[in-house]
């Protein structure tokens, strides 16, 4: 005991040193970036991992501090000698004070031990040791952040999106280290920016990276995504799927529905369309909201924006812009009359007072400027002044749903006669609307030109087809070329076919010999199958014709198929009629590049015993339409009554529209922000160069692939887009003044988005979710407390050993 | 020390000192006739009393007039006038070489002033300098003319060696024969204690004055930090960490030490006076020593 009393200080110092060794080793390993193995070992052995929570230089300082402390302690023992007349009284005084020897002890020894202990705590705390595998205590949360156009409103500083981001970061800060978070951003689409992680910095980084878009809001996809990610473990055989009426002896033991109870924080202004029943059906939200233990989502709504006065938002916006092109009847035999274009603009008023607006509509002609870039020229500035009625708003009560009808007017402009060959660009805008949301004060529209189908008819003369294509109505939609069946073997045909210079090739009672000679275009085979198949000799005599797939676009408006009669048709089976040399390829093993897979046959018309008479076969990006009976025999006899039926010209029109890619420019080309748009210039182009809306005028070059169309996806910005089409022979900088400039527009035109007043509550099916409290910022303070303790200890040590006052 | 060469006494102050004289509460016999009336009857001109003649008395003092009148022999007694022994015991141990001015310098000034008063009154002034023994002595001097001798002696004093009050005073009491006033100028900081030393003096029935001289640094230490205090005399070390409580304790101990010394002195009829090197020594002599009755 006596020995212990004498040596306890040394023993404690040694114990502390031993305690420090693992921490020091871990810190050093981490500093040398050699912590992988030890982390793995620790994870295997004790389910623990570590990582430094502070920059390496701070860790290094921490590591050195205990050593410095001990050195300081021993330095302290080296006292400054000073001569005094006599130590007599001093010695007496020290002895007197030694009566309080416990005090002296504390001062000399325990303080040092305490200081080292605090430092050890500090070192171990910055090691950030984490227990793994105990998910019982961890929480899951999903941050759903709306970055649609309306989140750009500045009613909260600096804007709603930044507010939402700040709130989301607060939520992340408030979460503990064992909580798993996910970040999903949604507008018209939803995407996961960060999957489940407990690394808060990653989550914060994901939130900070969210950028404003000009897209409208759709929450369904975001909710579905959140739900699917929240419940990754789904089983169709869980307890929830157990039927109720199973006899006791047949009951199976089923697992409980598994899922992770997840809190979903929605940061939005709440302005999205009502969820459709089909969207709701896919969500188990309604159930989960009542019982979160089912592993569903627990929704928390954070309202972005400020609603000072419900039913009054300072916004007037264009919510609709459309044109109607009417072909005026021309004089008899003098071709079509001039086309009249009507433009309709719908304007909504979200203020509780009437709003006087001045709507301007500028009609521009699209052309190439002298630098060869697409430009526009104002041809007709139009203007109309209107007063829009006030908004009617009744707040939601328990008995009645919310009633919110913005004041709305529809203004139409009759555009002056236009050159049908040139596209025009309409720009509708409100002059000085003085509202909070400028994005919906403008809208654009491009009224395109007619895109004619280029059709090649191969075969012997056919007066029915000739009659079809010689009609005035068809001439407006298609340009037809004719070649004889012999020319199919010619180089001229092959070259054009491979270049994809046609939209549609009709093989009338003939077909190319080889698969390779099939054109890069849609085809219509009459009385012949495509070259991979043999026309069977088995014929159906006077089959009963029945429509099979009336919803198919090619069958649109065809209601009298039952009346069609034909003399005979060949029997076709997609497998049996396959050319024997190709049939072998069906049996090749999987993975063989030559292995052939039978295409899916889609029957449009069939016989009563389900033999296909008219069907489509997919071929890469193209479609082959096959009719198993001829319209006319080689001798010129009509063998079917179909050409005489009213359904026949309609069928041909469908073929031209669907397979010939006809665009009659009746409707304007417009899309929503972020939505891809298919551009279909005339067949045989080489590339399309799109110029984005001003001021950036971003230029995108889109190369043609197999099809006579390109997909343009970079439609994030609202405004008019213009493009020019280059033919294979054109050079890049070719400047032909008469080159056609086309365009399309990207518009918001969303009444929900224009209503920028934030909703106090959102509705998911029958569940109403009120906005939650704004979260106060929480910060991690343990580090500061620990630092403060250290500073206090040091200060105390310093002060205690100084003379306080004499 | 810079102040060793400074004059111990300035002329103006000397003028004031001339008016003073040393007072002894006890009247002592001197060997030479001095300017002091003794309790003893002796040979002076001032008549004191008569006494019956006994055989052996000096016949020169017979009062013949009374013999003629009364026919009896009476001896005339005269008031004896004695010179006074004035001993200055000055501690010159190393501990006195401390402070600014040093305690030694201060002690020399006090010694010089008191010696001057004594010399002016024809007292026999003896200065004994000691540390652990008596190191230097100024043999008894008398008369104003000896002032320069005294000053010269004091001026040449240097601090040296450890102190040992007991041994030094024991030696002093053994060698000095006469009685008189003893002024002890020391800091009294002797680890062996001062009690025995003072008892030797008391035993010889001196009229004892103890003037304890401490430096301001001792009275109110202004030191900081972790220190190793080294005793200037015996190299003894004391490790201290200066703190409020320690300083407080030191002051309490100092006060207790002074209290004990005063108590000791009072009980034995010793006059005790504590002074610091910051107290002007003129004030000490003209005011404090007057109050204590050493000078008048």
C-alpha cells in the first residue's frame, strides 16, 4: 500500500501512455494512408471502423500535444534560482502549506494526468470510431427537393430553391452519424443525386449541387422513386400478400413485410398537379402514412415560399399558346387556297384583383443571316389589350376542397397570310406585367412547314396506287417515284436505299432478292413477304377479313374493315415461311453474332382462323408492313374490293403519316423544358445543327443515324430553338440563302407552375400533409465543448501557477 | 554596493544629532569620570549625602566641620559622575547585504548616528561587528574627535560570512567588561534562533536595544513563478511556486516571527524596534528611537 502511495503517479502516467498507444498508432496509420487493412481487421473483429474527422495537420498537433505537455511539466520543475537573504521564513511557509498537501498533490500531479486524459479523449474523439451493423438505432431519411421553375420565385430570400437547399442542409446537420440519408431532386422528372449514405458531407455536397431548372413539377415519379429506394427489400411472398381465406392447415409461414421506416422531407412550394389514381395505386403511401411501421414513407412537407395572403399572388402568366392553320377552300381546279393561321393565347391572372395586360404577338420569319446562322425577321408585330378577371379562391376546409380558379382570358390573333413554304416563329409576351415570376410572361411557337414523305413505288404498273398518289390531297403529303421490279437489282436503287433517301418504299408484288437490299426506310410489301421469308404456295381462298388491332396507328379511323373482301391471300407464318438458309441461324447458340431471333409479328388484319392478312414486322429502327393479298393482278384485274371502300384512302393516309413521317404542320412544334423532341427533316439529310435560344445561342450538331430523324434532348432553357438541315453534299459552312431554317419552341405553359403561391399543405391521395415547422440550424458542438474544456484546463493550469494577487 | 562610499551622515543631520544624548535606563559605572551622574556616590563636585566613617574610608572626604560641631566622623558623599559604555553590535553577515540600500548600509548609518550622539556626550563608544563570530571591533573611543575614526571604521565594513547570533553575542558578553547600552543592529534571521543570544545579553544586565532591519523585499516580496530560492548565507535551497496563498502565508509567518521577537524582548526588558531599509534612517533616529527613549 505504501509502495502504491509512493508510485501511484508514475503508474497512472504509464497507464495513460499505454492507453494512448492504440490511438496514436491509428492516427499515424491514417496519416500515412495505411488505414485500410486495420479498418478491415477492426471491422471483422469488433465491427468498428475509424476515420479522421479533422484535417491531418490538426491530428498531428493533437498527437504532439501530450508530449509537449509532459515536456512542459518537466520544464516547470526546472526552477529559476533566485537569492534571498534567508530561506528561513519561506521554508516555514512551504511547510505550513504542506499541511494542505492534497492540494499540492493535485497541483503537481493530478492536473497533469487530467490534462493528458483530456488530450487522449480528444484524440479518440477525432478518430471518429463508428460501430457498424447495428442499424436498429439508425434512421433513414430522404430529402426530396423541388427544383422546378416556380422554385425560382424570390418571395423568400434569395429564392425558394436556395431556401429549400438551406433547409435540407439543416436537416442533414441535425441527423446523427448513424442516420442514412438520400437526396432526390425532382421537377418534371426525378433523379437520385445521392443514394443512401451516412456521410453527411456527401449529402451536403449533393444538395449544394442542385441547380435551378425551368421545368414544370411532377411529384409522382419522385415519390415512386423514394418509395422504391426506401423499401429495397420487397417480397411478393410476405405477410401482406397472404390471402385471408386460406384454410388453417394450408397456411404458409410468411415473412413480415420488410422495409425501412423512412422519413421523407419534401421541400417544395407544393404546386404540382393532383396525383392520378394510377400513380397513387403504385404507392403504398396512403397506407404507410397511417402506419409507418409498415416500412412506408413518412412524409414531411416543408413549404418553400411565403404566402402572405392566400389567393393573391403577384403573377400574370401565359398558360397556353397554340395555332390553328386552316386551309381556305381554293377555286375549283386551282389547287389549295391560301392558309389562314389563328393564334390563341391563354393568359391567367393569379392576383385577387383584375389585371390589365398588354399582350404582344410578334410574328417572325425564320431565315439565315449573312453569317449563315439561323435568325429571324419581324414581319408582323401584333398587340391586344385586355383586362383579366380576378382570381377566385376559397380556402380548403374540412368539408370542402380548396377552390382556386385563376382569372383567365383567351385572346386570339388572326395572322396575315403566310408563305406556307416558310416556317414562322411566334413570340407572345406580356408587356410590363410587373409580376414576381417572369418565366411565364413569354411563350414562343414555331409553325412549321409541311414535311412531305418521299415514297418509292417498286413494281409493275398499278392503277390503284397511281390513283392514290395522283390525288391532290396525297400530293400535298408525299412525293412518289416509280421504278420497275427489275430496277431493284440496279446500283441506283441500292445506293439510294442504303442512304435512306426515302421515307417509305412500297414493294408492289415484288421484293428485293437479298435482305441487304432492303432500304433504310419503312416498307410496305404488297402480296410478298420481306426477302427473309418465302411466299408460301398455300393460299387462303376468300378469307373473312377481321380487324385485329384497331388501336394501332395504322388502323386509325378504319371502321369498315369487315366489308373488305379479297379473292385469295397467301398464308404466312413467321417461322415456317422463313427462308431455310436463315432458319438454321435460329438454332445457333446464344451469344453467336449470327444468331437470328424471330421478329414479333403484329397482326393488324387477320382471317377468322387467325391467319394474318396485314401485319407489321420490326426491322431495326424501321417497320415492314406486309399485306398478304394483292390489290391488282399482273393482268390488271382488281382482286379486292378494298380500293373501293372508304377505308382504303384513310389507310393509305395512315401509312403516309406513320410510315412516311408526314408532318402536315397543322400543329405547332413545341415541347416542355427538359422534354426531348424528335426532329424529322426531309429524308436523306446528313446532320442537323440546332441553335439554342438567345442569349447563349448554344449550337448543337446532331448526326443522322439509321432513321430519318434526330432526337434533341438539350431543351432545358425556355425559348425558341432554330435548326438548319444539311444534306450529304453540303459543307459545314455552306451558306445558301434559300436554305430553310426550321425551329421549335420550349415553353413552360403550365398553370400549376405559374401559380407560384406556395401551398400550406399537399395532398397525396386522401392524405393531407401540412407544412412542417421550419427547422432551426443545429451544429455539432461536441468538438467545441471539448476544445473549450482543453482551453479551460490550460488556462487554469497557467493561472494557478501564477501569482494571483499579493 | 554603490552606497558604501556614500557618506554615512551628512553635516546637517550631524547638527541635529548634537542636540541629542543617549539615555540609559540603568546607570552604569565607568572607569573614567564622565558627564553622567551615576547612582553611585563618588568623586564629583555635587554633594549627595553623608555617611558614618568606617575604617578604611578615604580621609579626604571627612567633613571636618561636622566633626568639630558634633565630634563625630562623617564622610561626605558626592554624586558620582560616570562615563557611559555604548556598545553597537552590528551584523555584517551576507544576509545584511541585501536590499537597496542594503540593510548593512542602513545599519551602518544607524550605528554612525548613535555613535556620534554617544561621542558628543563623552560616552565610551564600542562597535563590535559580527557574523558567526565577532570579526571586527572598534576599541572604545570617546569624544567628538573620535567621530572620524568611527565613520572610517564603519565605512570600511563589508558583508561576509554566515550569521550566528548566539556565538557572536556569547563572545561579546565574555570579552566586554563594562555595563552599558547595547544596540543590536541585525535582521535577526538566524536559523538557530535569537533567544539564546539575547539571553546572554540580558544576563549581563545591559540596557539592550534590538533594532531589526529588514529589506522591503523581505517585507513584501515581489517575486513570480516557479523559483528556487537560494539562501545567500548557507546556500540552502527552497523550491517554491509563488502563489497567492504562499505569499499570504509568508507574510503571516513574518508577522509571527516579529511578534515572537517583540514578545521575547518585552518580557526581558529589551527594547525592540523593527525598521525597513525604506524607512528614512533620520526619521528612525530622530523620531522612533526618541519615542523608545534611547535618545533624548
